[in-house]
C-alpha cells in the first residue's frame, strides 16, 4: 500500500501557487495551500488598481489545481519539531513537507510620520485603503509617490494619466535596475506624462506630515496624498518559528531551496534566501523558484538528489500608463544590458507578461510538470558569486 505524503504550502502568491500545482503530479501527495485571502492577487497589476484600470484579483479556480485544498487562514507559527503549522483560527495542520512561500510586503518605512500619513501599496488591502482617499482628493491636489523602483514609477504614471499632479521622489536613482539608456527612456516618458521626478540623495524623504513631505535638503513639498513604495520587507514567520534567516528575515536555504535547519522545509519566492544570496524580489523569479521548490520535494519523495537553483535570465518590464512602457533586457546574471524596448511596443510587451503569468499557473494546474522555464541553462554568474563567497567564509562558519 502506497503511503500518502502531506505537503503544506504557506502563501498563495506566484511561488506558492506554482509549487502547489506542480506537486499534484503525484497521486500519493496531498497538497494544502494556506493563504490569508480567498482570491489570488495579481501583484504586478496593483498599480493598475491604484489607477482604476484593473482589479488585480484573479479567482483561485482559474489558477489553482482542483486537487489542491485551499485553506483561507494565516500561519502564526511553524512547529518544526512537531511538523505542523499553527493557524490564526486556533487549529493546526500537520505536514510531511512544507513549502515556505510567504512572499513580501511593504517595509517598515523608518521615516518620521510615514507610518501615520503615507499609504503603502504593496498589498491588495493597502491599495484598498488608499482608493477612497484618492477618490476624496481633488484631481488638482498634489500627490507624492515615494520610491523610484518599478512600483513607484508605475503608480506615478497611472495617476498622471488621471490628470493628477504627481511628483515621484526617488531618494536615489530612478529605476535602480535599469541600464542608463533605459533610465533615460523612462525619465522622458514620465516627463511626457507630466510627472515631476526628483532624484539623488537630496531627494531622500526625511519626514511625512498630513499635507507635506520633507526632503533631506530641507525642502518641503506640498502633498495631499503621499504614496509609499520605498522598499519591501518579508513576514517574520520563519524567525518567529526558530528557523535561520538572513538580515531581512528571508528563510536561509541551500541551492536546492532546502532550509539549512530542516530538509523537510523548502522555500520559494521573495521570502527565500538561497545560500544567503537571494534573487531579486520579483515575479520573474518567484514562479521558477516555486517550480524548483516543488521539484525538490518530488525528488526527495523519489529518493533522488534534488537539482540546484538555476538562475538563467534577467529582465524588468515597467508600464508607464496604459499606452507606453519599457522592457529592459538583462543578462544571465540579472544585470541590465544596453538593449531595451520602449514606447507602445514596450507597453504591449509588459501587458503580454502580465497576461502570461496567470496563464503559466493555469497551464501548470491543468498539466502539472509542464512548466519548464526554471530548467533553462544558465546561472554562471551565480556560480561565480557562490564560489567567491565560499572562498571568503571559513568552512567552520558555514551553515550545515
């Protein structure tokens, strides 16, 4: 008689859904997905929810395999010794293997007044909190978006298309990932939309009040609504559960995405730190990591050695409103190169990516094991970085 294996996946985002779907390849594996909300949040469209052009929500019936049991709840603690997870509802669920895919959210701003007066938009609930505030604010009132990364750029562009007066305060460089050529393109497209962009250390926000933003150089910008997109953080569930994490709180794993503390726990997505060298927080890596985490579990069940992580491509696509955008290409080490596609074609390419993400998940739900992108050859840059780290750290200081 075949023994059944229970796998619990914590987190129903890109990595968690991919992992859960892929694990249904085996009929002797029971998969439970735990997520705090009953719908799938398409995070790469949250800026569109801000602008009123998309709901950023997909029904789980569209992207989750029927064989996966969805539990709408939150995990308060992982009982590593007892191989169970404790839920907010007071119940507990046991597991044979655990996939840790809790994702990321808004970082603690650590800026005076930001927690009280600024509106983060890294989650569905945060955007829902912002929307009535925007609705009650005259279109002519000043809106400040803090943070020069993709989310800040996209939110600023969406709001500018609503004929709002928008200032994007980067606190550093605009679009840190972008190649200088791509950065110039984004700057020009934002200017065409009427967005005022403020870059450099002098444009770092030092305080937020109800109706203004104060900068490092002493300037004070009027701001009826301040939107905060500067930085991402991860839940502290791993640390609270006694598992080893990096300084940001991401679960430390080896290159097979297995926890350095317990081979029954694997991690994927923004909340994973393989070899202490985490990949860029993005959907681009979340889904392949979800597939790799599932493959690690399946390999162990088949008594095979799991394959290591394979980082094989890099890119970043940013929409600048509904009609323009940029697709910034990167090399296999995830460093931006000179080539990019911008304008209307850039917008179409970004939209193609946004439509393709749930399609990948749906295809994996219907045909588990069909996703192949995480197996593309590459990763030489990562191997070199790991070798350099290994040379610097004495063997006695490495995690087992």
